[in-house]
C-alpha cells in the first residue's frame, strides 16, 4: 500500500510541477515542464499496469503452462512509444527555442511577440 501511495504522490508532484512550469513565461521553463509532464504520464502507465510479482514473462514457449498469468506487455509497449515520442518532441522544442532566441534575441513569451521587438542586428527579416 505504501508503494502505491508513494507513486501517487510522485506522480502528483511531477504533474503539478510540470503544469506550473508550462504556464511560465520563459520558453526553457516550458520545455522542462513538458519533460516533467511526459515523465509523469509514463509513471501513470507504469502505476496502472499492476504489480508483476508472481507473473510469468509474456512469451510464448512450450511448457509455460504453469498456471501463472502472464505479465501484460501492452503498458511496456505504450511507455516505450511515449518515451520515443517525448524525446522527439523535446528535441524539436529545443531547436525551436534556440532559433527563437538567436533570431529574436529573447525566449520570453511576453517580449517575444511584442510589436516593438526587432530581430537581432545582422539578421534578415524573411517576412
């Protein structure tokens, strides 16, 4: 019971911190918030998949009919896919934030789209 409580508290802290950082005005904080949210979602999938203690591996082999139920492989596949997608989106967001900072000179949302904001000197305006 305490393991479930600890996992629930950890997930709640990660979700809360991730949402707080995503609502920030700095793009880098938003990136870290997104990473925390994706890790919290992965932990939710692990938590709801159940305890694998006493279950056999989810492989099809002869002589595996020992009466134990197999472990569900679906949560593992979902988490692996979520990790890959989260890494790709994080890489894209990192490059986007870098380009915004080098082109506009800031990564703060309030000053990024300000009408008075000018591109960094020496950069061409492609619009």
